[in-house]
C-alpha cells in the first residue's frame, strides 16, 4: 500500500476509534475485515479476538463513518487536484484543505475555485474594476464617486461612475461571500443563534389546515426536535408553509450583528470617512444577498440531515423491537383478516407454518352471517387442532375479535387463545412477487390472512418477507432520504435475523437471504437443493449448494441451525471453525458431546481460559460454553398477548379516565403510540411515559410491549387520543389542552383506514403536547 494511503488509513482509523470509544488498532482490524467482505454480524459474533470485542452497534457506526470518511478523502483529493490544475494551490490553502474535517468545510474552501457561470463580479474584473474595490478598502478617505470616475470606460462596458461602483461592489460581495473563514465563522454563529420561522403561504390557510399549528411558528434551530423540523419541511414541500432562518430572536439586531461581523472580517469600520458608508452598504448586501441565503440553505440541509438520521434511528429501533417480538412458536393458527363488505378472510396454518385451509366468511354488515361464520370456523378449528386465533388489527378488527370470542366459547375443549396481531405490511406482502411465488394459486386477498397467522408463530420469519419501509413503524418515514433509510433498515433486519439464527431446513428463501454472507440467489439455491435432496444433515453439506463457496460458508455457517442432524453442534451458534475447541473440551472432560450439550450445571464449572489456544481466545471460548449450556437459545422474550376491553371498539366508546390495556405499536422521539383496540392509536407523550424524567421513550417502552394506559383526552373529529402511563394522572384542563394543541407539531393526517399498517405507510405521526400539557397534568395531580 502506498505511503500516503497508509497514512490516510491510520487517520481514518483514529477518527473512527475516537467516535466509537475504541482503540485505533480495533478500528483498523474491523476495517480490514469489512474490506475482506466480512459482514457486521459475523465480525461481532465470531471475530471478537480480532476486533477486541467491538459489538454490532459500534461496528454499524464504524461501517457508516468509514463510508463517509472515505468519500471525504476522495473529495479532498479531487479538490486539491482541481485547484492545482488552475495554478492556484498555495501551501497555506493546501494545509487548510488537508485539515478540513467535514464535507461542508471542504466545500467552503473550494467555493472560490469552483467552475461556475460567468458572474457579475467576473465581468467587473474583466472590465478592470478590481483596483477600484481594493482602493476604496485601502483608503476609505477617497470619495467613491470621484475615485470611480477614473475607471469609466465605455469600451469595457463601464458607462459611468455609478456602473463602476456597482461592479466594484459585486467583486467585494463575491469575495466576502466565498471567504471560507468568514463563512465558517458565520455558520457557527447562525447555527447556534438562528431561529427557524414558519408562516402560512398566502391563500393556503384552508388547504393547509393540517399544518395550522405552524402558520406562525418560531423556534431556535439548535433546539427544534427532529420530528417538528421534518413536519416544517413537509409543509414547505407541499407549499403550505414558507420557512426562513432569522439571525436570532430579534431579527433586526441579528442582521446588524452579522453585517458587523462581515465588516470586521474585511477590516472595515465606519468612522465617517468618505467611503465608509459605501463600504458598509457593500457589507450589508454581502450578508443579506449572499451569505445569509447561502447559510440558510446550508444549515437547513445540515439540520435536515441530522433530523433524518434521528428519524431513521427511531424507525430502526422500532423495527428491531417488532422483528424480535415474542414468537408463539410451533402451534396451529387460525388467521383472520377482518373486513366488512368484502368479508373476513380465513387461513389455517399448521405448526410448521404450512397452509392447510382457507375460506371467506361474512359475519358483519351487510350480510351479517354470524352463526354460519361461527359454524365454518368451528369446523376448521376442530379439523386442524387450532391452538391460536390471530386477528388482524385493521378495519372490523374489534367486530372480528368478538366473533373469535364466541368461537372460543363454542369449542372450549380446544383451549384456544385469541390475539390481535399487527397487520403492518400485510397487503404489501399479499401483492408481492414473493407471495405470488409462494402461493401461485391462492387469491391475493387470502394471502394476507396467511401472513397474519404466520407472524403470530414467528414475527421475524414472516416480516422479513416485507420491505422494511412498508412495515410502517417510523416517524416521517416518507420525508427522509429513502436510500439511507433502506440501507439502515436492511442492516437492522440483518442484525435481528443473525441474532436469532435460522433453521436451514425450514426457512424460506426470504429469511435465508438475510443471513450473513448469503445473497438472494444463494438463498434460493439452498431452498432448491433442500427440495431436491431432502433436509441438510450437516452444516458442511451446504458447500454442495451451487455458488456457496468457502468464503460464503465462513460467513453464514454459524447463523444456520440444523436440528436433529448428524452433528449436535450444528443446532447451536458454535461456528464450525471452532468445533476443535469443543473436541478439546470433550477430551478434557471425558464426556461425549451429547452429554455435554444442555448440561448447564456441569458446563458452568468449566473455565474458559483452560481451552484457549493461539486462534481462539477467551471471548470465543466463553461464547462456546454459553452455547453448550443453552444450545440454540432464542434471545426473544416469552410470548404473551394484550387483552382489549370489552365494549370499547371505536374511538367514540372512549371516555376520559378509562384505564385500558394496549400494545405499543410505534415509538417516536416525542412519545409512544398505543393500540387500545379502537382502530386509532393513542399517543402517550414522552412527559407521560413514567413518573420520572424520560429523555428517550425507548428507555421505558418499545414496540410490542403490553402496557396499561389511562385516557386523558379524546378528539373524535381529529382522530386523536391522548393517553398516559401514569394511572393517577387526571385529564388536563381545557385551556391547557388548547395551549398544547396550538404548540404541538403538525400531525400526519393519514389515518389507519387510509394508510395504516396494511397500506405500508406510517402510523399517524403526531407531535408532542408541549410543557403546558405536562404542567396541567401536574396541577391536576396537586389538586
């Protein structure tokens, strides 16, 4: 590797190590593994000795930052080359460019040297007016009009002194507007003190009703929450709002201050000399016409990027919680996809997830075939030994839940349990190419019922078939960079799948494709090989699969499980490369592997350091002993279900003060949404999540949690439900509610019926009640 590349590699490793709290050599080792094609799950699990124990979170951050920093170095090299070709690369400029630590700083430095359209300043320079601009700065005692008269030249397009001064001013404005040091100084100041101001677009008051909370809104840019910023940008994109970045709480004073900073940077002071007023005017125009606009665009882009990163992180966290929700396990399930006019779609899957029966029943309006529907369901449940009834949470969910309740009473001998299941993305899956391939002869409408049944058995195995964005557990997911969102969510899915492990003899191609090292093509090859040759008996048999070579095997083998195979360790997370360690343990203890696996009491007596060698250190041996103690352990929680209140099926059934049980459906930066069984999720604001201060809602709740909540407020017209987890809270006074609504962020108007889980869009986004609501709660508690 060339010396310069080695130096840059060390620099990047040091930067990343500082950011993730690691040593440079740890970062260097991890980067080398990534460059060799290793995946994050593989490195985190099976290369702990190499990286010094970096976990998957650190490695994901390292991976993201590595991409950014390498792009930064590529851009740095391109800029240096461009300026050098122009013959303008001084030693000082090179040093500044090489010291730049962000893309924004690099672009500031490159701005004066960028190839651009012919500007007024360039035309003025060609007309010989630069000495006029410099002369007035060097000697402000010169009268501008008199001095400018010396530069009048009709042949060069300078008709009179006024035209000469305009050209000189254009030169100064461009010079100051492209000064990297000045831009950096003003950016830092405006970033800290700027106030984002939103106003309703003229004539859009009625059409932009959903953004009325922002028709006249101001908030410090440095403090605005990410969800509120994204709401403002959405309002601007939809042309209901105009946005400005004011320089401080007092805009007039802020503009004067900024102009003063331009003047100081240029060495200009107003001492009453002949040219001082003209020069100060040039500073004013440089700020208002160039610098302010440039920084507004720059800081808005920077703030948006930060807000998007937070929104993507929230989506990723919620997705992880949903994917790692408790599986019901290998039980026969009756899946019900509720509907009114079109009927309730029915699917029965056996304990392995195989579809064994389908039907459509019409218990609700307009047909109201309640008894006939019960008879059909009773017959299906008895014939297939159904253990669980999964009910989708969309339209007619509560009515169908009532039907299921009657069904349970009709067949008490089956001891069935009914559970309402999130339909997130079910319709997206139903119409997908994957579903068509899986069920080519099944009507699209029935595929959703199959998905609902299977996701109760194993949420992870079923949800991986759906594009992560379509699961709809984010905030403002359609407002963020879709490429970045897709990459981040794919990484979360990969981490979840590999944390749990995959049974290679039963997994779908979609699930296998998420395993470390496996592409969709190789995953399908595994399925075809399995179908043609029967179940895999040993992990090493995977090497017979087309296009699955040694490198791919190294990456995937530890995450693939083979139950009841020829090799007991193949059912565990012990990697085949580490089987020799287990063989040493067997030899040292004198116990066969079959007796060792699962004997936690004995395994806990073994010391990891006794089995370390030059290849496998204590971290790997400890992991092996943990697997021997509980082979193939599932990190997901135990399965349990929420019980919705009887008789509370619609938002109109809610009353303030009700205490209900529900399921956390989504967690945002400002609180948590809870499904309480009325087809419209309620919001528990972050201030009402606990009796203590909560900085991040995920500290106390996550998607899938079963919680008890109290109803604080119901707005039927706007489909908003305010909830609290503090069950002794009283509803807020009316005035406080109005204050809270006025200061709350614009909510996504899309309701569950239009773009909820089935449509794959986000659940209704809501901004928080402000401090007034929290204070009202406190006042109510006090008396």
